[in-house]
C-alpha cells in the first residue's frame, strides 16, 4: 500500500541515503510467482484460496506482472486464511477471505491435490496442519519481529510424497554482526524480466542476484 511504501521508503532513506533499496525490491516482487505446485500434489502459496478461483488453470491465466490489487483473486491468494467455520467469509484482516474445511477439501479434490501449503499465520511450533490435513500453515520466520519467541519450520517432501517438518530457532545475532555491508553501492542495471541487482560489500566482495522471469 502507499502507506507502507512511504514508511519503508523513508526507513531506507534514513539508513542508506535514498529509497532505491525499497524501490528495487518492490519492483522485483511484482515479477515473483503467486503460487507453485510441487509434484502436482502440493499447492504452495502465501495466503489461501479465493472464491473467484476454482482451478489451477484460472491462476495461470492471471496477469501477474503488476502490483497486487487491493481486492480480487490475486489479493485473495496472498491474504486469505483457513478457518474453523464452514464456507467463505470476509477476512477480519481487511484483505482476502477466510475459508472452511469444506472449501479446502473441494478445492483439493477438484485439482487432484494432496495439500494446500501456505504461510501468513504465526504458530508457536512453526507449523500447523488444519482442515484434516488438507491445509498446512508453515511459518518460516523464527522469533518473529524479534519478540514473538516462536519456532520456525520448513516442510520436506520425499520421493514418495511423504512430508516431514523441520523446526529451527533464530540464528544467534553475533553470527551476523561481523559482516560489514555498504548499501550505498546498490545498483539496478536492468528492470522487468531480467532484474540484476549487485550488492557490493566491503573488501571488494561482490554478490549478484538474478531473477529471470
């Protein structure tokens, strides 16, 4: 939103002298995929499903290369949550919907899926299966906002499509404190489909990140 753009843009200006860090990342985010399907069985996304979308092919038809709208199917995929109640309801978060087990079961059945794997909600153990294992929430940020005290988790899927969850704690702060970084040399050489950002660290070390859409 414009409010967050101003907030984080101002923060980057204070830290790095200009808002370019924020602008480059927000432009890059507009090219990232909305969802992914692993082995045709695990539907992976940030938020949840949408009442406007019944099939995976409908997601493939969305015009992804844009800022996420404040409403509509793209917004729902990023911000919807599973709920204990049946059916659909407007999300109390102010964006997306909440959906019940009946909805997730029907969605998985229609698309021949085993599970919806999503994030967007903090759980103390780092993950939480819901809807009779039709949905799992995986939260991979340990000690969220440096004060929540939660574990984080990732989900591994083996060749037989069996899942296991690996939990982890935050990294000790001292492991990062010795890295001297100068962000004043962050440059964007291309935009759009080939975005190349170079972060030049002190001692002439160069790290290159490529996004090929």
